[in-house]
C-alpha cells in the first residue's frame, strides 16, 4: 500500500481485530471491547486509517428513535494483505503479538 504510517501496538491490535472478522463491518464499541483500547485512543486510530483509505466506513440508519447513527468500519480489500504483512513484520521484530498469544504465554 503506498503511504505508510508508523504503527503503534494499539494500531496493530486494531488491525488484528479487524482482520479477525475480515470483510465484516465492526463498530468502534466492539473494537474497543475486543482490544481493550479506550475510545480516546481508538477513534483517532480509526480516523487515521480511514483518511489513508485503509478502512471502509459508512453510516447506519437509526433503528431506534433518539439514538445516534452508528459508524461501522472494515478493512478495505487491499488493506487486508497490507495489515497481514505489517502484523507479521511486527511479530518477527518481537514488537507485537496477538492478544490470543499473550493469553497463552
């Protein structure tokens, strides 16, 4: 993928969570729950990835009156392979490991 950013452990965790359900839309709240990343850290990561066109986003219609619309995210098709490569590289450098591996250690 053309433009690269410096990936933090939190960004790698978000990418891993998105890859875990590749192709499926995920909401910020569920990503926060699955990664343990607070919203104040998570949403800037999502906005940065969206700005780089690595994420697809959309607004969902409000199903319950009075509730705000929800904004789900998913990795774009080309970003999926890039994310896999970045995760493999981070693991090789021992910079990061998936959450499941952390629980096994």
